[in-house]
């Protein structure tokens, strides 16, 4: 029997069975929101929504946890202009996480709301060389092109099922694409893949294979 190409769920809050092989996933762990690492592959970060006076101390914990084999990436972390936490404080914590990702040679999963210029500036200042994935991307095709031209990846979530991002899905290079369930714990990731394949007029297996190659390239699998 031929080996089945797995689905990749790049950013999720659901608990997949540990030995699940038809789906490879990264469980998102916000260390500053009382979330704990398990034996499942995961990303760890300090989410901008939960930054507080304890966050500097949380960075030390994060540095220690990044040594674990199942921690494949840093994040989600980033900047959000829609929250009350001062951007200067967010920026400080984000910059430190970028440095940790650089030090431990981990990809970066970015939460970005109305702060793309600031995020990209931080990455340039740090001369960040690892893969960068903007998760939950909801913006337009023009910005998407600008981000991809700098080598970044975009991860698209369940929100695209309403047709709002069909232009982006038709045109994005598969070499820069991931898909994710994020906080949706009821919709199967396969439905998202099927939708994207239909929009692009390609076979489902072609989409699965392309995103699997991205996963292998980004996470050295």
C-alpha cells in the first residue's frame, strides 16, 4: 500500500491523537496563558494578548523549554494594535522571542494585527534567518505578495471558507502556503484542503504534497 501524504495543520488548539499519522500538527502553547507542553509536537510563545508584568520572567522559562525535542517553533508571538497593551511593551517581548528563535534555530509563527511594517522591521533588524510564518493571514493579495517576496510563509485558516480570500488562494505560490484550524475545534482540516484545491482547480493530492514539502523544509523533517 502506498504511503498516504499527511495533512498539515500548521497551527491548532485541538488535541490530535499523538500517534496520528494522516495529520501532522503543531499544537499552539501560550506559555503566558497557563498552557502546558505535552508530548505532542508544538510551538511555544508569549502571546501578545497576555503580556503582563510577568512576561520578562516567562522568557527565561521559554528559553529552557525550547530545548525539548517536541518544540518545533517559537510562537505564536507578535504585535497586535487592536489591544490595550502598549505596543512598546509588546515590541520588547516580541523582539526577545525573535532572538530566542534565532538562538535555538527555530522557525517563527507570527501573530500580526495591523502591524506588518513593525514586525518585518523587527525581523530585518535581527537579521532573522529562519522560516517565518504569518498565521491566520486575512489580508489582501497585494500585501501577501510583499511578504512572500521576502521569503515568508502565509498560513490560512477556516475563515477563508466564506470565499473572502479566493483571490489570494488562486494566486499564492504553494511553496509559501500553509493551512490551519487555529481555534476551530470542530471543522476537519481536510475540509479546508478540499476547499482550497477546488478554488485553485488542482487535485487534492497535489495540494497535500506541496504543503507537506513546506513542512519538511521549514521544520527539517
